DNA sequence: TATGAATGAGTTTTCATTCAT
DNA sequence: GATGAATGAAAACTCATTCAT
């Protein structure tokens, strides 16, 4: 007897709820301090249920890192067009977008920072993040190179510049640890833009 | 019976050894995964001895974070002169120095990143780091403002620029996770410099 | 709505399948290591269905031990005639038969050995086995006594001899743990016969 | 600072106590039903202490099976001389001895029976038992062959006879599950002797 | 001061059993 | 009747910390 649509829907919501709470707890308290019991309690399910949806704690962590990456983060961060007509406008809008994402996804990025910071401890999720960072940098290099060719940006080592830009995004996320940052995010696009060597 | 000088010296060395190994283990494996037994083994002492030198695990962590900060890190990072004669040279030398430190103190900075990334979990050591970052930024603002006044740097919001600079340093430390970075560190001073809005 | 004959038949087959797989798993892995989920999987049913046919795990174990006992084991082991004309032939054929059964029912006897070996843990199924062993020994005593009377066997304490004979059967089942035994079973009837004090 | 002799002695006694209680519990309740907590309670130590003396439950079980085997069982069972002057007396004394051991070591043998009965579950301890049984049978074959040569026993397949004898010992241990057996043990040497084909 | 045995709270995980669909 | 999601009790094992020697 297969499950009814309603049941499947309810289960999906439950899984999502567990994952969301796991992301928050993993981000704020770290891997070890986040107990399955805490996740269960925060999600309003019994702790046995967590194991219905995720094989074990490791898998839960893996999904907590990779699912937002693949569904939201990746898509949003790569949402710019290196072949746009007006590259200056495209770059500015890209920066706006990137900074907004790094501010909005504060909790998730805390998790990302942990995985990167202790990558030997989390090799599988780190691999996913690393792969994405390479893809992200490739696309950045593309838009930077095009912009340089069209004299929208000054000449620079595009690879280095792209890498510095990503480092900067991660760094400000780390530096501004709380909500306070949201009041100045408007400003952060200025140094971000500066890093790309704008024409004056 | 008072301890002889030799004994005191031996004890100090023992304490130092324990602290060094604790830093490495905390940095690479995180707070929870670092057990007192591991630290003791790595330091070549019995685990009971760890408690002779540090009240408990929490205190050991606290000292692992703050002692290098106060003895080395702070001194080295603040080793620049906002009133220097040749400010351009001073700034370039400062950047060289900062990047070198961030590369050399890779392990310690892994620890710093953890504390910042999970600051609610580690309020005391975070406070120390936060205090230092304020001090650091204040001094950066000073040199930037002076450099702007003397037309060595273009005008910019000095606070924002200083903060962006610190964020950049932390960010590249996070982005370049391994030794590979040492081969390109020479280059990283370029975007770091660019962040300060150099005159052209 | 009463069930059709076909349905009843199907259910009986399902129950039988579950029981057979339970016997194998209980025998090979023991009571605790045999999970309901494993039994269900081996039987090709959902684990909820196991509870449709057996009240709980305890009951499943009880039936796994007692059903083969009452349907096959008991009948086969008691299939000899203490009043047979040619008692020597009857005894030899009985021994052949017993050894064959102990070899063929290897898996089931692994289960029996567990119940006997840990009888305090399994009092109900042990009771059934114990009752049968008494019945078996009684009938053995009968044939032995008759054979002694008719000078087919030498005189001996019939009770002791019967008990020793049963012990021997269980013991060789335990001693020869694998299929290798099947190649020498032909021989095992020799010491079994010897235990009964044959006339020379 | 090395431990004092007194401490070492105390620790050895503690270890021994834990092992003894573990043997009893494993024998009576089986591997899974014997929890570390039960062993600790029965031994009068804290739960954590069991892990001070035995790496894990598996190791505890392994030692529970093999230590009595190597220190007592092996020595006692092999304590007969195939080259004795008066072989008939030697064999009778050997049988007396064997039966006495199988009765006295009732609890330990319950454990042995479990390991043999579920040898796939306990490969390491089973290996030790299996090795011993081979050694035991070899020595039995020796004494049987010598006795046959000296016309103390009738001719028979010595290998088969030795194996049957071991099977018988295990079997009666299994058949007589309680202390009741001690009242008839005097008698059991009769069928045991009979199994060796005594001259009449 | 140095050592490491002793302790037990806390964690992950398994699994029998219940029950809604 | 069949299914499998939900539950939580129970188990092995880890580890910070204490304290006797």
C-alpha cells in the first residue's frame, strides 16, 4: 500500500524542518555540540524520527551543507551574465546580489566557514564546496576578462582578482558576525567593487 | 620546599609544549574532538599533568586562543607606523608583513576562524579577539587617513576600508586552505593594496 | 467479510515463510541479533506483517522452536518400535535414522542447542524441549530394556544408557559444526551403537 | 610514578572479578543480553571501569572464553599420560578427571557451547576452542592407539572414537543442564568408558 | 608535582512495538 | 490484512574530571 500524497507531503515537510533546524544548530554550535536530541527537539519530532529521514549524524551534516548549496546558494551566486551588453551595470548588480546573499545566508555561511576551516574533518562536504568555488571563480574570471577587454575594468590578473573577490566575500561574512552588518551592507559593495579594479 | 630555578624552567617548558600541541589539535580537529588525552599524548605528558597546568579544558582552549594573540599576533600585526615619513613604503611593507603573518600562522588562524565562526559558543576568547580587531582597525584607520591626507591613497571611507582590509585577510586565509597558498602569497599583496585605493 | 480459501492459503504460506526464515536467522545469529526487520526482509514481507502473524518477537521465537519440534522432529525421532520382532535390526535402523535427522536438521538443532544452553533465558521453549527429551528417553529405555531382555544388548543401566545416547547425539551435532560432518555420518553410527552395549 | 605493588595487586583482582562475573553472565544470558552495566554491577565496579580493563565488549567476551581455556581447562583436560605404564588405570583416571571437569566447569562450558553453537558469530574465540579440540583429540588418539596396541582396548577407528568421546563430553554437559547432574556423575564414567571399546 | 585508575554523565544508534492510512 | 512512519527505551562507548598514591 503506497503512501498517500498527503502523507508524502507531510514527510517532506518534516524532513525539511529537521534539515533547517540542523543547519541552524550546526552553524551556531558546531558539529559535535549539536546533538541529535537537540535537532529533534528543535524540529518538534522524536529523536528516533531524525533517523527515519537521515541515516546518521554524518549524513545529516552532509545534507545540511550540500542541499542549500545546490538548491539556492549555487543558483543565486552564479546568477550573472558574463556576456551582458552593459557589463558595468551587470557587475554592479552582481556585487549587490552577492553581498545580499552573503548577508541573508548568514547562518548557512557560518556552516560553510566551519567546513572550510576544518576541511580535514569534513572531507565530503568540503569537496562539494571546493568544487563549487572553482566553478564560481571560473565564471568570475569570465566576466572580469570580458570587462577588461571592453575597458570597463582596468587590467589585472583575472584569476587572482576573482580569488581575492571570493576571499573578500567570505572574509566579511566572518568579520561581521552579527546582524549589525545588515546596516552597512549597502556600503560593502564599494570595497568589493574596488577589488575588481574599476576604471575611473 | 621552593622549587629550584631548573624545576621552574622545566615546568614552563612543559606548559608551553602542552599549549602548542593544544593549539594544533584544537585548530585541526575542533574543540570537542580534541580530547585531553590526545593533547597529553602529543605533548608527551600524562593526561593528569594537563590539569596541573590548566584548570580545565575550557581554560586550555582559552589560553590556546589568547596567548599567541597577546604575545605574537598582536605585536606583529600592529607593527607599522601611521606617522612614518614615507607612508607609501610603510603601507607596502605593512601589507607584506600582514600577508606573511597570515600565511605563517595558518594553524593558529584556523583556531581564530573557529572562535569567530562560532562566537556564541566561545564568548570569552571571542571577546579578546574582538577587542583586538577593534584596536587593529583603529590603527589601520589612522594610517589610511594619514595616507589619504598626504595623497598617498585616494579618498575613501577609512573605517569601511580598514574593515574590508581585515575581512580580506581573514577571507584569503579561509579560501586558501593549504600550503599551496605560500606559492602565491607574493601576489596577494596586490589585491590587498588595491583594497586601500592606491593613487595611480 | 470472510476470507476466501485462496486468501487463507496465501496467509498460511506467508506465515510459514516467516517462520522458516526466523528459524534460520535465530539459529545462525541468536535471539537478539535476529531483528524483526531481518526476518521480514528474508521473508519478503514488510516488518509490520510479522506482527500480523506473531504477537511479538518472543512468540515468534517460541514458535520457531516448538513448531518443528512437534511437527517433524518429535515424530521422526520417535519413529522406532520397542516391540519390533527383530530388535537388533530395529535398533540399527533407529540409529541410522537418528543420526540422519541430527545431520539434516542442523540449523534447527543449532536453535535447540541455544535454548538448552541458555535455558534460564528461554524457559517456555525449554520446557517443551525438556518434556520431549523425557518422552524420548522413556521410549529409548523401553527398547533398550527389551533388547537386553532378548539378549540383543548387554546388560546396563538403561536409564543411564539412554541418557548417554541422547547426550551423544547432541554432542556430535555440536562438535561437527559444518557440512563436513555429512561425509562421515555413515561412521557415526558405530560409536552410537557402541554406547548401547551391543553383544559381540 | 609507577604504581605500587599493592595497587597492581588490587587491579589484578579487580580485573579477575570482572572477568569471573562476565563469564557467569555471558554463560547464563548470552552475549547480547549481557550488558556492560550488568557486569559492572555484578563485579561491584563502576561501569566505566570495565572499559579500563577491557577494550570493549567484544574483547571482554574473547577473554571470558579464552582465559579459562588457556589457564585451567587446557591444562586439566590434557593431564593424562599416553605412555603410562598401567594404561587401563590411566584411562579410567582420565575419564574420571574429564567428567569431573565437565561438571565443575558447568558455567564455563555453557559459554563454550554458545561459541561452538554460533561459531560464525564468534570466529575469534571459536578459533581458539577449535585449535584446542584438535590438540585434545590428537592426544586422545595417542592414548587410545597405545591402549589398543597393548590390548587394553578393543580395536576401533581411533580418530572416530576420540571424536565421539569429545562429542559425548560436550553432549552430556548440554543434556544435564543443572546441578542435578552432580548426583549421577559417578555413573557417567561408565558410558564414557564404554565409548572407548573396553576389553571385557 | 606526576600519574593514571575510577567514575558516570552524555552521546549515537538500534530496534521492538504501535498505529494511522 | 498490509505497510512503514513514529516513538523512546536501552545499549555501547567516550571523555572530562577527581583524587589516591
